[in-house]
C-alpha cells in the first residue's frame, strides 16, 4: 500500500480578508470576508464584472496595498504589519504581468528582461544577461532577444513581459488581464504558455481576466461579485492533481 501524499502547503493563504476605500467622508467596502488557499503549480482565474474587486485582490496579494482586515500569507510571509524589508522580500518572490506589457521601447527584449534583475543582490551583469537569455528561451523568444518591442507583435511582447516576470524565479505570478489586448489565437497561446509554466515549474499563477476564451486553462475559477467570493472546482483540495 502506498503512503498518503504529504499535505500541500499553500503558496498563498487568505483568511477573512475585507477591504474598504475612502470616498469622501464615507467608506465603501470592496472585498467581503475572502478566504481561499492557492497552491504551488495551480493556475487560478479570478473572474467577475468590472468593479467587483478583482484588481484590488491582486494588489493585496502582491503587497501593493496594505491589508486592512483579515490575513494574507504569501510564500510563508505574513503581509499584515510587515516591515519594508519583509515587503521587499515578498515582492521579489512574485512576478507581475499586466494587460499593457510596460516594456521599454528603447531597450531590446533581452534588456527588458535583464533590467528586472538590476537590484538583485550578488548577481553580476554577466550573470543577469545569461539568466535573461535562458528565460527568453523558456517562453520561445530567444531568437528575438536583441529586437526592440516596436519591431515585435503584441503576442511576442507579452511573452517578453512574461519572461521579465519569470526571470527572478518567483514562486508566484500575478497576471492582470494579460490576454485582453490580444486576438483569439495569440491570447490562447499566451494562456497556454502560462499553464505550461505552472505545470513545469510549480509556480502558482493568479490571473484576473474577463476573457472566457481562456477559462478552460484554469485548475480553478474564482468568481467575485460585489466583493463576495464564490469558489469553483478545486483539483488541489485533497493535495492530488488530476493528470492533464
């Protein structure tokens, strides 16, 4: 008889999370008592209407907003009350991908990826260049390493943006509408690339999207409606991942 699988430790653990925005003298609650765990190698889509709290949730996970109520643990670090040094450590363990890829037009693809390693302690410029090239190879962009973004397609630029998010070997990637500005086929290619990365590297991917075309790449879909969370199917709940 085989021994049971060890318990999986969440990469992201959220418990009782609520959040408010100030509107004049009033407070508007945008998240209501969110509780969810996200595991290594899991790709989770967060969907819902505009204004439902999706981007706010992503920014809280990414330590870009302060936790007001409840608790978030990211890669074992508690965000509540974390000092600046701890927040820097947390952010270094996260890669960010956005709808607008935010690449610098004056830099080549390789330089845009390499720049993400600028403030990494102990890494020389030569080592950073090597790492950038290896990461571009992972996303199928090595042959375009010395091309500038304006000479490349939208899908190619988004692949470079994904490489930039990956180059520091993060355990988590947070993606905000990464396929929204792409056509159907290119958006699907980018989504499939993210799914492959989750499988092959055990990085956890949380992807905010309105794009129903990529819904079936997810292990789980979280639906946010007026700041309330509804959970979809969870293949990771028992620590066992279904064969793909």
